[in-house]
């Protein structure tokens, strides 16, 4: 099964082919924000794919357009709800600060745990 590693939180999870990066994050307990709920309606699920980008679905025009409004977009940027893992292997990613902050805003009860994961507490 494909494996997703979270470089800033030290987490990892195995998910089936066909899962999105956001679904992997939910399975891993990673602090990955998703204000619109994963329907390509915001940019708060923005991540940087540091390894394994070739395992992911190609970027569609809607994703590219929304990423245009994301904070600190890079060449490795993807929207976690739109990037589908299409092949076995390992994907390493960093959750953007914007996405992390969105997660914190939406999951106050989980704040201590995820701040500690990032070494912020
Ligand atoms: S969660 Fe809104 S675009 Fe991904």
C-alpha cells in the first residue's frame, strides 16, 4: 500500500491507492486543514509534496486556479483534497502553515497535540 509521511509532524500512514492526500491526513491524524470539506472550494488544504509527486494524479485546471490564491505557493504545491495517490510507493509532504492554522482554528480540542507534534509546545 502507498505510504504517506508528514515531514513536520513525524507521522506516517498507509492508505489504499485512490486515496487523496487529505484522506491520508485524516487517517494519520495529521493537522491538515480543509475549510471547504474537500470539494476544491478553497486553498486551505495546501501541502508541499517533497517526494513521490510522480505517484499522484495530474493537477487539474480548478486545482491550479485555486492554488493561485494560496499563500506561499511553490512548484511542489498541491491541494490535498485533489491530489489522488495513483500508484504504490511513498509520498513525503509538508502541510502548509496556512493549512495547519486552518486545522487549529477548526479543531481547538486537538490544539495541544498538534502543536506538540510541530515542536511548538
Ligand atoms: S479542502 Fe478546500 S480545496 Fe481542498
